[in-house]
């Protein structure tokens, strides 16, 4: 195996970007007094624009059934939460979570002058920008910039994936993307890898790979620490076999084994349901709910649920009226879910969507998504939200 094939096959370079950066060495030396490590944030991204009205169903509103004659969820199938709203039947795994008081539903979250482009709206949500503002840093990345200027180990955010989202990128610091610590450990113990490290100087200027080699040297010094720390944890919970559930299982392993990380980021894609929505969305909601329920129960079993806050968002909702293909088109406001063991207001946080007062067929937002971010920054991550979001947003009372 030659050096170039090794780099390609072991995954140290992907899509033109590094996803095993020089974070391992700082983690190895991280001290407990450098960060308030007792609170964790887990961000769950539902990519594609999840249909909030068929997720949290306004079964008590006749307009819902008038606008969605073939894709509305029948009242008798809804998991009723109150007289107006209930969960999609594919989300049955979350009923116990809701009943335990570990779940809050926030209705009609959005922003002024919404954008219906997947890419642009996702950028807005990930950066925390106005709709006419273009930022190159994410809201979590700016949190890292702000909170860790004097820290030895600035990489306090992990995305369980092969590439890093914009949300995790700051001006001076970034989170890291890591799918499998065991695979990284194996790669860094490969004989060819070790041989390269011993002779790295001759390659530092070749093909502009100097930074990569320096990164590999630092990674090698700490990969065993990450593997040995995270492998201590053995889950006593049964997780589904989906990829999404496996991401959450990895996060639980990191949290429960004491890895000194503050923010985790996972995602589930496929929610762009223009055609035949019922089956596609139902399958995704089932994966999401079963994975989330297993994750929360796992955290509870390990006494970590009260120290963990989970939020779920999608880049936009869908239009109120279904289309001609038994699906829905890009909309605006949507619901967000918050999970945790220390929720101040449990259950449904605010009023159900007003289907009789629409903006050219779209829901009007009640709450700006940056109020949710601002609340988390102020009350959970202990920073001034104005420093991260570029202006002050009023906080909410869900925590």
C-alpha cells in the first residue's frame, strides 16, 4: 500500500476536507476546571424540511382535514396529547417520554421573511442569521470562539458524521466530525501509518500535505485515549438497528464514559416529501422516535439525563395544503422538540398553529428560532446570547 492510497482508504481526507482534525491531543490534556462539563447539548437536525403538521397533528382543527384530504392522519390514529394536538402514530415510542415529562413541543418556530430553499434556509438555521444576512460561521462555532479563548482544548463539539456542518464552524475554532472512535484507533495503529509518522518530515512540503501530516501526528498521540475512554461504557439499553439510532448510541457512549465534550450534533435526512408523503415520513418519524426514546432511556439509566438537553429542528416546515402528488411543498414555520430531565415547562409549550390565519398558504411563526438558541446559550451553556447571535434575543421558559 502506498502513502496516497493509505490516505484515501483510511478516510483521513473526505470531500476535500479533514474530518479527523487535531482535536485528539487537546482532549487528552483537557482538565475538568477548564469547562463547565456537567451540561451536555445534543442538536438533532432533520434534513429536507420535515412536515410539522403531520408530525404534531392538529386533529382538533377541521381546516387540517379540509386542506389535506388524502394525507391527513385520521383522528383515531393520532396519539392525543390534548384536545387539539397529538403525535403521528409512528412516534409511539415517544409517548412514554412525553408522559415522563422529558419532552417539550414548541409550535410555529421560524424567522422573518423565510426562505424556501433547502440550502439557504439550512444556512440560516445553522448560522443563526437574518434571512438577508450571510454568515460564514455557525452558532455553535461562535460559541466555541467565545467560550474557549483561554482554553487549552477548544474542540468541545463533536458531530457524529464524516463531515462537519456549518453550525459547528467558528472563526478561530471548529467542532470535529467523528463517526467511529474504534476505526480511528485501528487506523492510527496501522503499521504503514506509524511508519509514515516516523518519517513525516520528508513529506511536510509535498503536495501541500504538511498540515495533514501534523494533524496525523497529533491524532496518533491521543486516539488510544479516546478509544480507551469511550469503550468503558457498555449500554444496557437496546437500540434500534437504524443509522440514526447508532449515531445517538455513539453520543450516549461519549457522554456516559466521561468524554470531555460539551455539544454533540447528529442528523437524519430524507424529509423532503413532495410525493407520497405518508409512507416516507412515517418511516423516518419511526426511526427518529425509536432512536430518541432508546437514547433518553440510556441517559436516564446512567444518571445523565438531567445533565443533557436535546433539541430537534428542521430547516422549514411544509405548506398547509397538500399538493397533487399526495405530498407537501416547502413551507415556513415548524415545530421544534426539546428533551431533557430538567425541563421547566413540559408538554406543549405554546398555542397550536392557527390554520385560519395564514401567510399566502403558509404558517405564521410565533417564535423566532434564535429565541430557542438564545435560551440554550443563556441558561444551559452559560454565555450571553447576544455575543453569539450578534444581537440580544428574549429567552423562553422551557428550561
